[in-house]
C-alpha cells in the first residue's frame, strides 16, 4: 500500500515517524509493557463487577464475560492498529504545475527540493505500518485531495496587483519625459477643458484625469494643438510642422502631443507599456475579458505614469458596522485615523502573516509526525480501547484535512478581489466604477480584508477541529500546536519591517 504525501517535508517526516514508531513498539514488546493493558482489563472488570452489588447475579460469570469482550477487542486493536505489518512505500502526489498555478493550489516539485530522489530508508532502517493506520492514511489523503480538487479555479488578482504595484519606470530619462509631457501637453489640455466646459459623460470624466486620456488624444483642439517645448530626437525636425522653432544639432523635432503620445513604437504610450512584463499584461487581459486590450493596457499605463492616492473603498464593497449610515465628522475622523493605524500596522503585520502562512505546513507535518510517534504509548495507556482508537483516528484524519482549509484560505485570499470586482456569470460586475487597476491598487480598500484573510489560516482549521467536539471527539486542542509552532516565526517576520524602517531612519 502506498502512502501518498503532498510535499517532500511531509514525505521525510512520515518516514521518520514510522521508523521511530516501530522502535517504540519494539521496546514495548521486548520489555513486556505491551501486555500490561491486558492485566489492567482484568482488574478493571473484576472491580467493576464487584462494585455493582450482590443483586446482579453470578459475579464470576458476569466479570468473565466482560473480560472476554474487552480482551477480544484489545487483541483486534493490537493486531490491526498496534503491530507494524505493511512495508512503508512512500510517494508524493504529482501536480500539474500549470493547473496548480491557475487554481492557486501548488506544492514543491521534486526538482525544487533536496529530496529529489525517492527513498524509503533512513540509515539503512525501513519502517512498517499497522494495517489500520495505513488504511486511514490512504483514506485521509484521498478525501483531502478530492476536497482540494473540488475548489474551483480562479484568477489570482492579488498577485497581479502586487506585480503591477511593484512596476516602476526604471529609465530616468523616460520618467523625466513623462513629467515633460504632463507639463507641455496634459496641463494645457486640462486647463482648456476647464475653460470650455464641454458636456462629458461619466466615463469621459474619469478618462480626462490622466495624461493618456483618449478624449484629449482623439478630440480636436487638445493634444493635436499642443507640442513639445523641447526637441525630441525620436521625431526628426520637420520644416512644415516645426516652422519657426529652433533647430538643434541632434536633428530632433517638436512633435505634437498626439504624436508624442501615440506615434507607434516611438510614442510615450508604447515605451511606458514596455516597462511592464508582457506575461503580466496577457494575464490581466485574459481576466478582464469585459474590456478591450487597449483599455487594459491604458489602465496599466495609467497606474505606472499617474500614481495617486486611492480613496478607501471605491464602491460599497464591504458590509461593516463602523460609524453611522450618514457619517458625521467624528465618524470620518475616526475612520481616517483607523486607516492610518492599519497602514502603519500593516508594515509589521503583513510580513508576519506571510511568514506564519509559510510556517504552517511545516508545523502541520511535524504534528502529524508527533501523532504517529505517540500511537504505541497512547494505545497502551488507553488499554487498547476501541474508543481510544476511534478518537485518535479522527484526530489524525482532522490533521490531514487541515491541509484543505489551508488551500481554501489561500484560494479565497487569491481570488476574493475577482469575486468583488470581477465580471462573472453573465452579470455586470458588482462595482461599475471599477477600472481594472483602481480596485487592484486600492491598498486602503482591501487593507482590512488583508488582515482578516491572514488570520483565516488559523481560524478555519481551528473551527474545523473545534467542530469535532459536536460529535464528541475532543480534537480542538490539536490546533493549538499550529498556533504555538508558528508564533515565533511570525514575530520574527514582523520584526523585519521594523529593522528595515529603523535602518532607513538612521
């Protein structure tokens, strides 16, 4: 029987745990300790029958029947859950990397780990697994894997937002040219717009708030009427277009703002777009099927060329109980202060959350190892009771199923923005004021949600294990190991931001 694991740390620790388990069981057998529960069963049942009084019939027959039942159950437990019988044959579940990335569910591949070669022995020691625990491992992994596969695939908008936020204009000359364009073209065109006050619809009002405005580019009297105040080498001097302007040694001319922005590969738009990774643009365009590719590209350029402070929650996205319906001045001041506090707290909290999320699968693998090592002693102390086996079996299954809650929390964290802002099932997107990158760059708008999603990696598994108490299984405390095991890593991760900011302040 093959025991499948999801990553190579669990692969290694599973083998270690069963080797140690076999060693402990061998010690219990060699020392005779494994037989003590049978003596305890006889004493318990004899004392129980004796304490029931004289009116219960023949005490000898009653106690012997009970002892026979308990001993028979104990023998079955020892045979199927105690004695190591099946050779350990470990293997890892292989995932389609492309599909895993699309669905936000992935594990390290063999070439990414130090255990790229399959092995089933450590220091020339191999392990065996009792029949029941081998069956339970297989069943738990199958149920967990099927549950993870049931999670629908989605688009990781959060990752795209991070990549776009991290994109900068690396070329200082290009950055200066953007500033020049704003001074020579956008400023005069916007001033003319305010003076003429044309009737604009909502989309056009939004469009004219950045330098690459389609309205300014396509409407006569704006970008076609203004030009660069300094010569540009990418546009040779044109005696007709540039009549009356000074010629320079480089031969550069004075393009109109429309040429300067949209003129093929030389245009400022095309060069700004070249600052963005092409694969990122393709992924964003693939998701934003409700917009044309030009609109998506403009949104990306707009983010790079015109960074601005986003307002909290561009639409009514989240239901909350803060303030009043019609916010008063104290409510507004309180919310603004809270936003500042969250922004400052996020500097330390988000790195800490990320480190905790990385540490949780490692802690979970160690907890699985600890449970396997404890099995022989737990069975002996529990006098091979069937109830003990059932309880430990449920706890082991619960630990395996925690991986599903991790995957679900990561999937929700990755796709929540798509659910809130996306276009799905044939309906209009929930928030009509959404420009693909307004929501994605709305750092304050999703700040509180980021805090909440970070805690879900502990809250969801905790709720799952606590819910087992509804059917009488006391497994809730098992999750405490996840919290305690990852606490120090989270504290260390949170200190990183303080060290960086402290170094800059110095």
